[in-house]
C-alpha cells in the first residue's frame, strides 16, 4: 500500500519511518501478510470506544504472557520509580513519529501538561489519576527530548496500572500525557487568533472555541478527537479517513505509515491496510451480518445469548467462534440517588436491595437467555482476580421470593388488592429500569425478565429502552431509577475501581455521590457523614497512597467487603464466554484470554498483528 508512495518520493523508506528501538510484537500464529480491509460494525458516534480500543497506545500496556497478565513498556523503552512511589521517570523510544511524520517527544508531553491539562478552560478538573489526593496536579519535569518525570506530593503506587487502563488523563487512544504539539497549538488562543478560533467553532456549529477540544474536559471535540478529525496526527496503528461526522453509515480507518511496532522479522505493523465500520441500530441486523459472513472479525456487540445461532452458521458463514472469558457480570443498578426522594431513600435501604436481588431467578435467566453458558452470580470480582471471593459470588444471589417478600413486609411496604406494594408516602411502589440494549438483544430480554420478577413481589417494574447517548446523559445527571449495564472491570479491579466507587456512572448505583467524589462537572450530591459510601471512599483514598503492597491490598479489601454486604450492584449472570467472530481467513486472533475493559479487550489481542491469510 505504501511502496508506491515511497517510489514517488511522497513517503520516506520504512527504515526512516521507524524508531531506533521499535517495539516487537510476536504474532499469535505466524508472521502475517500485508493488505486487506477489515469489515466491522458500530452504533454511531456514541459507540466511539469500539474503534478506539482497536488502537490504544499508552506509555505502559497490558501484555499477555505465559506467566499471566503483566505490564510492559510500550511508548517508553522503560520506566523507573522511587521507593515510596512519588517519582516516575519515563524514557520514550527515540524516533517514534506521529502519522504525519513529525517526531513524538517530550515537546508533546510538555504541551499536553502545560497547555491542556493545566488549562482550566479545556480541563476544568485536573485528571485525578495523575493528581494528589487533594486534587493538586502532579508535576511533570522535562529532563531531555525523550525523558520526563512525574513527581507527586504523596505516593502514587497505582500510576502504572492507571496508565495501562486509561492513559491516566491523556487523550482517548493515547498517547499517555501527550498531544501533537505542532498541530494542536493552532487551536489555542495562546498561539492563534481568537477571532479565527471563534470562526472555526461557528463553522462547526459549536457554541465556543474550547468545544473544538471537547466538552468539560472529555477531549472528544471535533478537532482534538482522532475519531472526528482526519487531519489530527495520531500515534496509533490506524488513523481515521472518513469520520462519523462525515458519513455515519460507514467510517473508514487506514494504516498509519509511521507506526512504530514491528514483528520479529522486522516487518512494520499493522498488516491490515484499512478498517471499515458499518452503522447498525438493531441487534438482529448485526447478527445477520455476522452469520452471513459480512463481518471479518468482531467481539464488540457480539451477543453471547446468540451463541447457538453463531455456532449453527459457522460453516455457512465461513467463520469461527472464538471464546474468551468475560470479567463482567450482567447487572441492574438501583440508584440510591434517584430523583424521587422517597424512592431514593427506599433504594438506599440495604434490606430493599437485598429483596430485589434474591427475587431474581438467575438460573432461569441463564438457561432462558444465555444458553446455560454464563455463571449465575452476584456482581463481584471474577475467578482469577486477586480479589475473588467465592462467598461474595453467591451472596444475595440465591432465588428466594419468599424471603424477598418477607424483607419488603418488614420495611412496611404493604400490599394493595392488586398485588402492588405501597411506598412510605402511600403511592404505588413503581420502578423503571432504563437500558440502551437494542431490541432483540439478551440484555433487553433480561431487563424484562427482572421486571417481571420484581413485579411478582409487589414492586411494579417497567422497562424503558433508550439510545446510548441519552442513557449516558440520564445516568450522568442521576435522572434514573434503575440502570442496566454490564458490571465489567472485574479482573484487575484496583486498576479501575469505578464500578465500586460509583464514579463509573453507566452503572448508576450512586452516580451523584460518585460525581461528588470524583469532582465531576456533572450533577453531584455530597453523601451524609454517616453514609456507608464514605467508608468506601476513605478506603480508596488510603489505597491510592499506600506504597506497601500488602497493606494496600488489605485496605482495598474493605471496599469489596462493604459491597458484599450491601449489595449496591445487583448481578444476574456473569463470566460469560466472550465471543469473537472471525472469518476463517482472518488470522492471529488469540483464544482463551480474559476479556475486560480494564485490560482493554481488543488491546490484549494486539490488533496490529491481525492479518488476512488470503
């Protein structure tokens, strides 16, 4: 694909495009072949993480090894930290280039730190992953063109795993703590004319110039976000060519000619030239695409509940079903910050949540919706996690409608002639489960089954299906009674405890408290001084600054054990087989790995080494 550009003098030879010490990626099966278009599907602009996870690049990256999941130097050749974890020094690989050929170095790190992260207009709240507990920003010191150091006032022992999970406050897809300074500075008043930026914002139908970068610090603006701007240089294996703002029905990504990873024979990665994502909004349509062979390889949105359908059509569709194990539990999240104060107080009562939990027939759900392939369980760290607790897995998870009714009776929620219960204020007790699961999906069916079981114990429950971006808006603002989402990130829980802190609001058990704790710009509410959520926040505050690993693990266990007794998140079935559908000619796709957002799912498979056999 690039040879003709080199011959025409429009692109340097590959040796000049690679760094001095490129990262070597060992293929899962064998050295691949160049070429081909990888056909995928997505749900539109709000489904940005689907394409993004294919090509995230951090300073540090998770790596699958024979000894288990490890942290590996990625954009950096190495990193060092002092004994009390207050200083971290990173050594960037010399000669890495952005997709436009400009060198990636500490100028880009300095620009991100000084002009973006510390800019209150662009970043109202400094990223807490790289801040001290009181919110004071960590300090970056530029040592030379390829070396920089983070310094913190308190120990920051979790920085490496934070970076592998989230780039710790950097732009989506990475690189960690860096923007292409040579390109992005033209969109700041410090370096450009204010009237030009205002005019550009107006042209793009944005209310102000800072929205070019994103809303409230999310770094997903029309200019800053690689997903929306083909001209924005990237450090990833592919770059966007046709954005969802230009054509939502199909986006196109093409290879980055300056990508800095190679295979063991020195061949520049990625092998695949182009990736397309076709838009869908109905699970049945997507399933049809899969079984008819129109998708080359995909995990995201593949429905484990349709396992039998996928297996029956393997030969006809010319694909194979590859299994990973999901570190996730299907769940519903009663919101203790619900907008109705009477309902919020009731949901915030452990006995009420316990009743809702044991009213669910998890074995029936597993057999009916998930082909018996899941494990009936509570939301908890999965088997294999350092935080796994077999007792927690079964806590409040045994089907017992008799006890559920008894618990509700004890709360004084008396039944009316029609079988529904009365709230403390005399109104009929009603709940609405909100979900973004598409029609035809097992997730939506699960909501309906749970609603039926809750209605059977007198808690009249309805299901409301909405588009994902609307769901996210509702959970961010706490305008929801019960949310439905997957309780993922159950593997290396300490790397991303947002589910257990309530700060990951798509699982909205306490979104307003979570927003308060994380200092989110969204609607927030301070918890009462005696609320048990304070115990969780105190334990996490201590965990983050404890350099001694044994003490740190003991403190973190307080968070897990508190959830065990409550339960705030109500799981149904989990540890699903995460299904990856791959055409028979689509190779180097690994099997039998742990699938989790914390581990970046696709990232743990190294998509740059995927290839087409023919």
